């Protein structure tokens, strides 16, 4: 789940849950998605910005719950969550089902896909409302919610603190790190001196 927020807006906002979004509303959400997540292409190793067709397919997919914030009849915020694990290519369903077998048996493992607020109506309260609504979906069935946060959002927006603030609204809830993957970068300006495998040369092991 990725976080990008900024300026406040005064107009009242309502929130609805939708199963399938198409047409002009989907187009508006795609535009907002692109504006929100394009910066993360240079701020996070994990891909956050997906192609238009992929995003539109998610919006139309009735297995993914869309939580929409509306202002003056226009969508100004979006959260997406699903318990259809195969619809989230970034995760391993087998890992989650093995880790939470009781929830797997009840089909109550949920993945938080994203939370975003459109540039023209960004407000801290809207992001919190959308997040709480998203968490409520698995909470209503005694489920478990899985989501990811990149380092940029952890460090700049305090995403872990925000997650704990949302969790505090839910009785007997607990938030913990499920898994952690570290990306390494090895800068290699020169090869091993004298190593037979150098650019432009092949090496064959001598026959015995």
C-alpha cells in the first residue's frame, strides 16, 4: 500500500464501497492513480506504477473491493482490498495460506492493494477514513490484512505509525512485520584481476 498526501480541501466527502468501476469514473481514478504513483517510480525499487490497462482491469474486477471517497459527485480518493489472492500478482498466496491456515480455510486473508487521495482534495482525515474503511473489510469477518510499505513512505510519511493509529481503532488488533525483503546494490567497476572470464573472451575447463 502506498501513501502520497498533501493539501487540504474544505468540501464535504462521502465514502462508498464499490465492486466494479468503469467508464468516466474509472478514467478519473486512473488519472489520479498515475499522478499519485508516478513519483514512486524513482523513489522505490518495487514497482508501484502499473500500466493503464492493468489498473482499469483492477477497477472493473468485482473480486476487488473499491472504497471510494466522493466530493461534489467526483471521486477524490480510493482504497482497494481483496481476499482473492490470485488477483494480486505481487504476493505469494501459498505463503499467506501456509502462514494463516485458519484464515485460509475461511477465505479471510485480505491484501490491501492501495490507498490514495486525489491531488485536488488531499487531506489527512480522508486518507485515515479510507484506511479505516479498508481495514474494516477484513475486520468484519475476523480476517487478517496484509499490506506493504516502501522505505520512502515509511521514512517520509511515517507509514508504520499511521498503520498503528488505524489499528488502534480495532479492538484486540495487532500489527507486526510479516516478511522483509532487502534490496542490495553491488557496484562492480572492475572484474577480478587475472580471472579467465573477462569481456570478449570465453573460458573452457580443461579436460581431465
